[in-house]
C-alpha cells in the first residue's frame, strides 16, 4: 500500500464503504511499499503511523495481516529479504495500489 497524499482519498472511500457494510478487510493481507530507515514506528512521520491513522485503525483488518517494513531492523538487507520472502509466501499479488 502507498503512503503520502496520493492514496488518502482512496483510503477515505474504502473506510466509508467499510462503515456502510459494503466491504470487509478481515481476509485482506497488506504489504506497504516503504518505510524510513532509523525512524521509530511510533514516530508521527513514520509510514507505520500514517497507515494506522489513515486506514488500519478504521477498518476490520486483522493485525496479523498488516505487513510493514521494520525501518529499525539491525540488518536492513535481511529485513528486505524477510519482507520479500513473506510476500512470496502468499503466491502472488492480487491487487497493487501505487501512489
């Protein structure tokens, strides 16, 4: 999933549809595209914070289905490989949202 101003209207629309009972995210697995290296996940400018404030906290997505890069991993290369491997474990991407 993308971050920044580009996807905000899409996230708002998905939240409206969720609140109206038109869509559920219980079986959706997400992978975000990026994160800042060295910025704590709880920092107001992190992509973790952005996604929770603008989308995840407003829908019924399961916590275990949210995948975000760890920008504070001791080995960034290994973290990227872990992330790639986890994505691959799902077989294929069914929907990609770019920003």
